[in-house]
């Protein structure tokens, strides 16, 4: 849904919550209308473009969030807390297949920060939080029971068992043979030389073990010094410096092929009395 701003621009898109609210409004208006078979959509949905499946609305016409209405009469109700960003379970390489009872039925991974419901089902805390309905309630995805916050509690026994599971390093396919408990895996990954990382300067990907060599001898953004004038610069600028700017680099006179620092070349090829190139052409004074 594209919002038409007061200044004439179209900016932003409203997601599923507004779409659901619009459908709710259209249903209410339809139920309140005559015996017509058509939905009497509100004015905020009049500007529909089938070519791009967009609904253009004025920002002042947006309805309140769906969570502020109840299912029966659209009476205002408290809006729920904002939903957290998705995290999900542990997607690691386990040495032995974990028991299904330790897996979250929403993300199908081994549960991270596991919580148990009143109906005795295990979930990732983040998965369950992200499954909240607009009115703030939860629903068990196994038996469809409505749950309240008081019906959910941390499962420390399951978490202890999960964190003791044996996992291979995420770079095991690249050659790392380390096996740790899940609770120690992040510490290993932070130091593992086989893990792929990016150079902060050039963003080239490489194994962590190669980073020092890359920064010292390969990265095009590494700092180097000119061997002639000692000026420091990025490696990618060195060749242009040598070709155009360095005044101490040895160059050859194009006429006599004598070698000298670049800053002396102009004087050497001068046609006045200061020049000393034997092959430069000068005017005869007689």
C-alpha cells in the first residue's frame, strides 16, 4: 500500500497489518450496506492500480493499527508491544542429531533461549514472540491453544541440555577439525582461522588466517611508502605517484638518455644557459 503524502509525493509502504485492517473495514461496510453483492470499500481504497497491485492512500486516511480494534465491533483496545526482530534457533553442524524434543516447531531448528508453554511444548523465545497476534496474545502452533505471557516460562533444563550438545566448527568443510560444546562455539568462531571474513578496507573475503598477510602485502588500500621520496600513500595510488608525481624517481632524458631525478629534468633540457643536455636544440646567437 503506497502512502500519498500531503506534499504530493508517494512514500513508504504499509504492510500486512494495514492490509488486514482495510479488509476488516471493507467487510464491515459490506455488512452494513444494502443487499448489494459488491463490497462498499472506503474512500481510502479507491485509488487501486491493477498493473502493480498497489493501493494508493492519503496518509491522513490511514486507519489505526488493527490491534486497536476487537474482532466484533471495532472497539478500541490496547495495542500490543512491538514485535522483536527474528532470531530463531541454532543452525549449527551437530556431531549427533539432536532430539526432536529440543527443536522449535516454528523454525525447525534446535531451540535458542528455549521456553516452554503451559501445554508443555518447547519453542525458541524469539520464534514465539514473533508469532504474537495483533491483539498481543500467543497461540501454540502445535495444539492451537491461546496463550498469555503467564503461560510461557524459560525451560532451563532444556537450555542446559542444548548448550551441552557437541557441534563442529562452522568452517569444518574448509578444514577446521575443532569440536566444541554449543555454548563455547561462538568463542571458537571468533578466533577460528578457517572462518571466512571480509577485509574492512577492500571487503575482499578470505579466511581469517590470511588476513594479516593480506593487510601487509595484498590489500590495495594498505599504506605504503614511496621508495624514492618516502611519501606515504595507499598502494592503489602508488603507480600513479611514480608515473606522474614523484620528483626523486630516476628518469631518463628523452634526448641524451642521461638518468637524473625527475625534478632536474626540466632544467637539464632547458634551452637557456642553465641547461646541460648536449642534444637539446638551441638558437644560434650569430
